[in-house]
């Protein structure tokens, strides 16, 4: 996979070099600092980097600026595109990508170049801007960024999930909680979309959170209920405690200082989620946990096949 991504990057560089060497089309692939042109909306929470811009595409309007988008494809996919002769119909993902870039940079056309990785054949097309797709993309981005719950995703039988690890699949499908306890999956945080750069804000402590703090999280973390594979009980929840039900028991995700009987920190909730909040196990373990002031922690499984000496 890494080699494929690297090949795609090198193909992009080659196409830019060939366009420049042609002496026909003017190309600008990087900004004054030598970096790709980046674009963002909604306070920087939705962003990306485009491949560049071109001029002198039209003889009668040489100063007209078009977006440049470069892709690579295997032989089968490339031949599908050649037969279809429609870049946007070939991939809806690529369609939305170039429409977003054109919308952000206020351009009305894009030059797309697709290279066949098997034989270096080239397909080119000029794509027109479609304002409605740009409007729909902004609305969808706003909905996803500001939502308290993940959007509907791939189904369990989707082939793209089958290639992933069991841990990845279970987290993606909501069968267990994410491995990282951080501010972005805490009920107290929210993205700020009115700023000029991506900012997250903590409602509990009434402060903005920089990237390092977001990644580290804090002892007052509470999982967003939409991520927890148990029945949320809003009437029993408070600012420092989220109540859930699994089977015949109620249990609580609490801030670290409120741990107690059937009251678990977010890191403990993560470990319990690996068993699907098994009620029998929780009931059997609770007396032991209480007696020894115990805590659920990750189990480090020894790899017996990895002999250290």
C-alpha cells in the first residue's frame, strides 16, 4: 500500500514536469514556500491540498486559470474511464474532490490528468464547475463536523472493511470504543467552525484546546454516548456522569475522581467495551474491583513466537 501511494506521488511529479517541459501549458504546483496549495472551509476543519493550477490551456484565453488534478489508476480502472469518457461519472469521490477545490478557489474549470500505472497511457478531460455539488459538499461537511455521532458508514460485509484488522472493524462498526481516549471523542468538546484555523473548545473547562491537549485528553473525559455500544440513559446522566444500561444492570462512565461501584473512567469503559459490556463478567468482577480498589486496564498479551534471545 505504501509503495502504491509513493508511486502515485511520483506520477504526479512526473506529470507536472512533463507539462512544464512541453512549453505549452503554464503550471504552478506549489506555493511560494514550496508547499502544495491548501484549501479549507468551516474554520479549517475541512481541508485538503490540490495538485496545482494551469494556464494557457485555451489559445483564445491564455490567462484563464484552471485547477489541475492528477490521478493514477490500474489498467482495469483506466480502461473503464476511457470507455466511459466521463471523469465525474467514473468516481463520485473524485467528482466531489475537484468540485470542492474549484468552489474554494473560485474556478469554473479543472484539467484532470489520469495516468495508467501499467503502461503510462494518459487520459485528459476538462471538467466544468457544478455549483450545486459544491453547495451539497459544504452542507455535508458541516453536518459531519458538527455532529455528535458518526455518520452512517460502510456495512459489515463491505469488502473495504474485510481487509482491515479485527480491532479496526470492531471500532468502525461501533462494537467497541476507540483505542484513544482524547478530547475529540469527549462529550465536553466541540469544534469551532467560526475561526480562521481549526480550534476545539472544551465546555467543561470553558477553554480552547490545542492539538497536543486534544490528543492527550484529561481525567474528566466522558465518551460521547453515540460511540458507546450500550443503551444511554439521559435521565440518569449528569455533567460528570453518563449513565448506560446493559442487560439487567446500569453502569456509569464517570470522571476519574468519581470512580466507584459500577462507575468507570473512560479508559475502563474502553476495556469493558472489548467484551461488549458483558453483564455477567461485570457483575462477577465488581466485588473484586471494589474490594481491592481495582481498575480495568489493557492486557499485554505475550507473543510466544517472538523469542527475545
